[in-house]
């Protein structure tokens, strides 16, 4: 069965999922944000089949989230380095971490975010960059943006 392409949609969530919606891709980005860059590091960390890892890395490079760089001439070996677009995925990873800890860790938190200087545990929340106000469902709603076409405008019509 061929997967439907959703990246052509005007919806920014669908466009983002087209690039990272496969769970291996998100885990590769998690590891890249942790400092991994080489094929064998990703493979060892994830226990992923080499052919699947090759496809996922190629997809992340094509989407502009990773950059492929030659680090050894003979034999040719490449590393995969986060681009600015890839580094911008960090808040998504941290949000998934907090959400997973809050709802799917009955045995307790296995990974936590801490302040690098104090070592104190942090609890990431999404905030508005302008006001610093936490994004709660009652205070913030989705609306069609200036570039929205009819379908998006209908979906997010004020009401």
C-alpha cells in the first residue's frame, strides 16, 4: 500500500509530519541533538536495520534537517550533522519528552531535562516568544494565516 503524501497540504503540521512523521526519523533527530553524527552511532543507539537507517538519513538530508559531510576519504565515510532547521526541532523533542514523562512513564521518569549549571530539573512548556505567556488551550487558538487558501480558512474559521 502506497502512503499518501501529506506534505503538499497547506497545513504546517502536515508539512512537518511529511519530513519527520516516521518515528525512526524523530529518534534519529533525538540522537543527533544528543551529539551523535555517525552511521554506526545511530545504528548502535537505535538497533535499526542498516537499510532503514540509510533511507531515514537520506530523507532527513533531503528535507534539510541533516547535512551529510565526508569525514574520511578511504574508505569514504560520512557524518550527519544537524542543520539550523534540524536544531530548530529541539523544542519539539523536549515537548515530547515532557509529554511522555507526564503520561506514559508509570515507573517514573527515565530521562529528565535539567539546568546545565544548577542541575535542577526543568519542566519544559511552550510559551509565546513575544509575551512569555504559556500557551494554554483557553488563551490561544488556531486561526487561518494570511497565506491560507480556502480549505484552511474554512477549517479555522473564527467561531
